[in-house]
């Protein structure tokens, strides 16, 4: 999303960002920070879609005055009936019934944010969720702004149309996880069964499983894992699941300790069919070359050429959109690579 698109002219009240029509959502995807992706948060499908609507409009620029202390008022987000009808595919007269219960539950939700050292913190998700005269108003909890914005973290870029096509809670959660690892240079490592219980919202605040039936791995895999993979497979053509050669399982393999299943490794890859291939009649460097240069620098495989660095810089905006880590550490490595190039040029000179 470009910065000049985000500076929002539709701020009718102090600290309120208003969305009236679908074109007010400027991007085809919403961002979800790594902390939110892997949080212990159980949501119904409609609750997921409400949250996705908010994240589709939430941007760092809208919070700069609050974060810097220029205003004590944190932003609220208004969604008018037209955009709500389009987002939830319902008529205006059905909005109240569709939104009432999910909004009530969301107002009481607390998010379990995990930290290093096996610790977690439960924080209310929103300060307020209000519906009146066809308008839904959501006020995010500013204590979670770091998690909302993904400051100093990676994030998932989630196509909101595909996300809304997925109708089950567990399908939406798994899809979000897979979106976090969309880039070719990222890998979703095997997840322990205990981690997956938390990820799919099957644990209470004490970390105990809510339904004992899911404590049996066979039930958990049959009722949660397999249906989620099947739904994503049917509704997201850009994800290709693979078959585990040992077991024949579609989309996942077992991690075992002896004979006991202790974890699951999801077997998938993203295709790039949604991105037109970038070709050049002049033999110029392309996006794929920029990705190789990125890995050369971040993994310190070799010193790139000046042309390769220039091509990398020309593709940084798209790489950031694709979820590549362009944090301060990357730019430090980039600067070191440029200094190494200069040293080589001086030697050759």
C-alpha cells in the first residue's frame, strides 16, 4: 500500500477513520503481524471477517500522532452499511443479526500474545465495538498497537477475498499461517501438537485443552487438520499441497518421537501465478534476480555487483509487499555489501 493512498481524507471526527464503500479499502490484502498470526485467539468465521475488515483499513500513518504523543486519542474505525454489505455479502436489513453476536463476543475477547521464555500475556483485543444505524465502529486497544502494526516483526499478507471465501474458523487460521510463509526464502517449520492446539484456539487460559476429544491426535488430525487443508485446497488456487510419500497424507507429514506423533509439518508451496512474469527483451535484470541478490546479501553468500544492487533497490517496494524482511538489519547488511563493492572497485582501479 502506498503512503499517499493511506493518508485518509475520510476522517469526519477526531481520531475516526470512516469507510463508506469498498473502494475505501485500497489493497487486495490485509497485514497481520507474526504475533497476531500465532496468538492464542479463538474466533468464529464472522469474527475473523470483522477483524480482517479492521486490519484492511488499519495503517501505521493513522497512529503516528498517537504514538508520538501529539494526541491522547487513539483512532477508531467506522464502517458504513454499504461496505459492510459488500464485505459480508448480505443485505442491509440482515446486518444487525449477522453482526450482533460476533461483535458482542469480540468486545470481550482477549488475545494471548506469546513471548520468549515460554510466557504469554492476555490483553483485550478492542476497547469498544459498536453498531448503530447501519454503522459498525471498532476502537482497537492501543496496548496492542505494536502487535497490530507488526512493528519490528514479520507479518502475513492475507488476500482478503480468498480469506472471506474460507468459511470455517480452522480453515481461516491455517490459511493465515500459510500466508505468513508465502515468500520463497521463508519456511514454516514443523509445529508441535501442543503449539497447534494453542494456534487453533483449543486451549483455555491455563493452557489446558478445552475438548478432551482433541487430546487424541487421530481426532485432532481428522477433525481439524485435514478439513482445514481440504477447504484451503478448494478455495485458494495459489497454494499447492504436497503428498507425504511415507504415509500418503495430503498436505502434511508427521513428526515422531519413537512411535508417538509429537508434531506436524505442513507440506505446501505458493505458486506465483498471480504475478505476471517479468521479462526483458534487453537482457536486463529482473525481480527474480533481485531475490537472488537479496539472499546473497542476507546470507552473506557472495558480494553482488553494482548492477545487481541497483536492481535490488529498484525492486524493494515489491519485495516488501511480498513479505520479505526489510528491517534495519537488512539495510545494515546492504550497506556493508556496498562498502565491499567499493573496496573491490578501488582495488581494481
